[in-house]
C-alpha cells in the first residue's frame, strides 16, 4: 500500500479510524465504571492493543480488499526496559503496532512504538524523572535490553538517531468532560504528541 493510496482514501479512512479510537476509549470508561474504578493509562493501552488493532485491521480490509495484510498490537507496558547509559533505564514503550503486508511472497513491515502518557493538554511537560524516556525517543542512543526475557543483553542501534514517525508519545485524556468524548473542538480522547516541554 502506498502513501498515495492512503491519501486517496483519507476522507473515509480518517473518520473510521477516529471512530475506532473513540470506541476504544469509551470501552475503557464503561468497563472502569462497571468495576467502580478510575481509568488508568494501562487500561487505555490494553484497550488499544486488544480492540483497536482488530478494528484497524477491519477498516483496512474494507478499504483495501486486494491487499494481503495484518495488524498486530503488542502491549509492552513496563517491559522491556532498555539500558541507554543513563542513571535510569526507560521502558521501550507501552504499545507496539505492527503492520504487515504480503505481496508475491515478500513481506513489508512497518511499525509504530507508542509511549503513553495521560494529559488533558496537547503538549507534555516532561519532568526530570522522565527525561531518560525522552532521550530514548529523541536521540535513539545505542541500547541493551534488560528485563526483556530472551532479549536480555541484546544490543540495538536504531537509525535515524533523531525524532521520527516510528516512535511517538501518545497522549490520553482521562477526563470525559474535557476530552473528545464530548465532541468539542480542540479536545481529544487520545492523540499523538504535538510538542514536548522540558
């Protein structure tokens, strides 16, 4: 699938994806309400991993039926941890989305690694205790897996060593009165970070 094919379908694709994200958020609020708990970041990540990836697959199959594709979500909250040479080691992310397309026996893969944070703003104030995570996503220093099962001790050197589209901060608004559940302009239930502040 090319960017031109995606762009040609954007008018239909974007509202379907927005609806699937909203469905994921609403499920978290309904489930937590039933259990009389407050929604937490891991609840939203789990809902994305379990439900949204299935919905995204269905949307892509509907709009692009001639493609042999799959979509997978990997809930990786708090594991694996990576050593980047700082005093604190960051988690690699909270959710890994993987897209696979097979054409003539050849697989093409693309992925998006998301680090989830709760916020009711479209910017994120990164505290000093979280700067190690920001360094990972901004600079991609060479790292070694730890607390990663069979990957423990494995080293990775990711390129490019800069901010890129493959790793993003995901902001989740946990207040249903201010987020996109109400349909108000300039509100969102979840979205990719536009700007960070130190």
